[in-house]
């Protein structure tokens, strides 16, 4: 148990270290997909690294604190904190730079499997179903999603069980659609502008998990709110 705790703590430090040293990528004047696929990306050190590091560490420790209260300071709380911190980092990378490191995705994948270790079969099946649907969308409508989003769908899917991945996908596309409308009407972008779908896949997952958590604990939360109001 202590070895597992130490490993997870090292993962936590790794995520925050990556935030500190992460590289931001800028397209050259030619922003075509062809230039991107050939790896013609300019690398620079991001000046906002320290601010993002501070925000990320505060968020991680806050998540761990509240999850620990809920899980009685169990190892499950630490795993959830690491997973949510990793998903948050993936959100930042994709939203700002349309790029996520493969090693980071691998760690998030492992944490997701650890979370659903008791339902591993359903978790993996959910991931493959999400991946399959995204692959069909990618093959039928090339510009509706990117190839990286297809593989990222598997990682998002393993955090849910059975058919619940569908709600994550639904939330993701609804949020991406709203963001696309905002870009078109407010920022005057064209219809071919890229949308960071992986970021909205993360948000869709969080909305899905938050909704499930509320449904499972609504009775208890209602009871606690009544007790709190009674004390006041």
C-alpha cells in the first residue's frame, strides 16, 4: 500500500513538473494541416508556466483534500486527484496548443484503469465503444474530428462504465458546438477553424461523472443540507 502511495505521489509530482517545463507550440505562418503533420512546429518556453504551475498545484491539492474527506483519506482519493489533475493538464494543452504528450496520456490511462479496477471489463469495453464511434465519425466526416481525438476517446471512455460513455460524448459535442458558434459570431472565425475537441471531451467526462455522483449521493446530500439548515 505504501509503495502504491509513493508511486502515485511521484505521478503527482511528474504532472506538476511537466506543467512547469511544458513547451508551447506555435504554427509557422503556414498553418495548414500538412505543415503540422510534418512536424514543422516552432518550440518556445511559455512565460505563463509559473502561473499555470501554481494554479495546477492549488487545484490538485484542493481536489485531494475534498476527495479525501469523501473517501476518508483513502488511496482512492489520491488516484482520483491524480487522474483529474492529468485530465486538467490535457485540457490545457489541447485548448491552448492542440497538442497532448503521449506519455501523459499513458499515465492518465493507467490511472483510469486503477479507478475502475473492480469493473475493468466494463471500463475497457466502454473505452472501445467510445473509440469505435469516434472512428466512424472520423472516417465519414474527416473534419468533424481529428485522429488524435479518436484515440483520446478510449482514455475518456475507460473512466465510465457500460453505456455511460455516451453521455460524455454527447456533452462534449454539445459544448464544442456552443464554442464553435461563439467563435463564428463573436470572434468572426470561419467554419473551418479548428475546435479543441479533446478539451471538450474532458469537460464532457467531468459533467458525466459529476451527474452520476450527484444521482448516487443526492439523498445523502439532501439530508446533510437539511441538517445544516436546521442547525442554522
